[in-house]
């Protein structure tokens, strides 16, 4: 176990150090930071490395086997009612447990936090049921995606402008570090029972549909719910003067985030325990390993959330405001793109997805290719988000063309890549996006005098949209390369005109020259 943990720590170091180095470089060049804010950022980076390592280990040991087992058991029961009830409960519980949703809810105080959280949870639960039924009954993912995204854009025309970006953001924040490992593993478990040739493609796509449910739910809420005036909560930086103050700032917040994670995981643990009592799916040794894995998950997520909220969130807010207010506002775009390129590698759920893709495809789709595609896509998405902050253009000018391109690519990209692409959109927009990129956009928007709710919100939506395009483009390239390989293989199998092919038939040697036919010798 220690050897595996060291490997996870090395992986986390490779993910977090690049963005840390970029922030340190910016802090001593174009965006000087207060020493206290910078110190909290560095301390947060240390907690991120430790938290990601423990969380990743816990996911491998607990969340993935549990989700895989539940998915396989649901498929084996062959009872639609059981599948509907189980997945609806799971969908609601893990959404309420998702820390990213809590962060987003506090930014929209015109709607009570619990109203927004429950609305999003029901949306995820219902679409989780739909995703499971799609896998069991082999329903086309592309048709469902096209239909529901058309419905999303139709409904958005009837929603107050301030809530459109929030609705799209809610689709990204609900698929975070708790939701993704469980849903991905459950999809693999469901598909493994089928055993047909389409099972591999259908093992992905659950996250994609679960990301649409919250968008529709918040849009419907925006049509019928009338709260106060839309507003947001500005980020308040903690005043840190000494190293002792820095330590106290983290220690004071750690119990709060530990409590949040505990409340988040307990319903999932309770559900898994009830599931085990009913179906007896796991033997004693497996249960012991899963229990240890949940402890690792709990500790890792508590450290991760403390680091990202206490250390990264104020640093992102300050950096965005400093860059936008320094007279070099347009530099927000290239700097934001560089930050976006590296920050996606620090998302815990991204590592879960890329690892599962590589395992399911037996290395046919390497992790490195998916990670590179995601880095490029998030870089582009942050650049687009910063363009919105500077110019104030409507989010419709970006999301409508973006989703049209994504939908068009579904007709050219292999089904497996399409499923992975729409899953990646939800996976890329995790806690690092919510707690760093969103405050970064908010700080910049405040500095240029923009409307935070209409111009800064939507960065999560951008991060969730661009992977749909880049991963499917990767799929198109993969298909073209395979065709060339097939053509080359066929050419190698056909004799060239200059090369005679000798065969023997009844002690006669026959030479075949393709241009001249057969000749006896």
C-alpha cells in the first residue's frame, strides 16, 4: 500500500506543481500578491498534493469497486423498478454530497441554498435513471443528447438572463470528485453484464446525461421561482501577517470541510451497507478493503477541499482582479489560457476518467492523449471566458455554436469517443474550476466593472463545453489513422508488379506476374 501511495503522490506532484510554478511566476512579475495570500496559496498546494494522493488511492480501493459491483448487480436483477429506485436514490445522494455544488449555491443567494441544491439533485437523479436505462436497453446516446440540448436552449429563452449562466455552470459542478468515480464505475459494471460488442461504448455516457439534468432543472426553477434580486457573494481574503496566522487560517477551516465531507460520504456509505445486506455482493475481505478505501477517500477529500478553498480561491480572485486592474486587461486571455492548460491536470476526477478509459480500451486510448486533449480544451475555454469578462458578450454567442459543432461531430467521431467526450465535459469542471477559475473570473469582472452574474459566471460552462469538441476531434483523427493502417495493410498483402510470387503445384513451379498473368516455367 505504501508503494502505491508513493506513486499517487508522484502523480499528484506532477499535476499540481505546474500551476503552482505559474502562480509563483505571475506573483513576482505582472501580478504581485500580498505575501500572506501567496503563502496561503503555497500551503494550499501542499494540501492539494496530499489530498489528491489519498483521494485517488481511496477511489481505486473503495469507490470504483463499489460502483462496479452495484452496476453489475442492477443489471443482473433484470428488474426495471429496482434499477430506477436504486439509481434515483444514488443520484440524489451523491449530488447533495458534491462539494462543488455547495460552492456554487453560496454564489446565488437570491435562491436559498437548499432549494438550489435539491433542485439540482433531483435533476441529476432523474437523468441518472435515464442514463442507466439507456445502457440497459442500448438507446442511442447521440439522439438523447441532441434532443435534450435542443430542449435546454429552447427553455433558456424563457429564463431571466442572470440565471442562464448559473444553469449551465450547475451542469458542470455536479460531476465532481465524489460523483464521477461512482458513476463511471457503475457504468462499467452495467455494461460488463451485457457482453456485446457495443458494451464498451455504452460503459461511458452516464456522466454526460447526468450533466444535462441540473441544467434543465435550474432553467425550470428560473422560470417558476421568483426570489430576490440576483446577486453574488464576493470573495473575502483572510488577513494573514505571520506563519502562525497562516496555520491558524487552515486549522480553523479544516473542521468545517471535514464535516462537509463526512456528511457527504455518510449517506453513500449507508446506502452501500444496505445494498450489501440485501444482495450480499461482496465477501468479507472485499468489504474490509472498501472500508479502508472510504477512510482514504474521506481524508483525501477533506485535505483537498481545505487547500483549494482556503488557499486557491482567494489567490485566484486576487490574481484576476490584479491582472484586469493593471491596465493590461487583454493579457487576461493568454494568461488565463496558460493557467487553464495546466489546472485541469489537478482535477481529481480527470485522473479517474483517464485511467478508466485506458483500462477499458486495453491501452487503445492512452491517458496521455485524453489528458492533452483536455488541457487544450480547458485552455481554450478559459480564453473564451476571459473574452466574455472583457467584452461582456452574451454566453449564447459561445455555447450555441460550441454545442452545434459538438453535435455535428457526433456523426463523424466513433461512438466510444463521443461517450468519453461528453463525460469529459463534466469531469473537467471540478473543484479546481469552481474554486479557482470562477473566482479568477469574478475578480477580473469586478475590476473591469462588469456584471459578475452574467459575465463571470459561465466559466464552468465553458470548461464543460470545449472537451466535447476536442475529444471528438481526437476520435475523428483516430478513425482516419485506422483507415490508413487498414489501407496500408491491404497494400502490403497485394503483390507488387516487380515482385514474382512463386507457388508450387504438382512439382511445377509457376510464376505469377500481375500484369502478364500466369506463365509456366
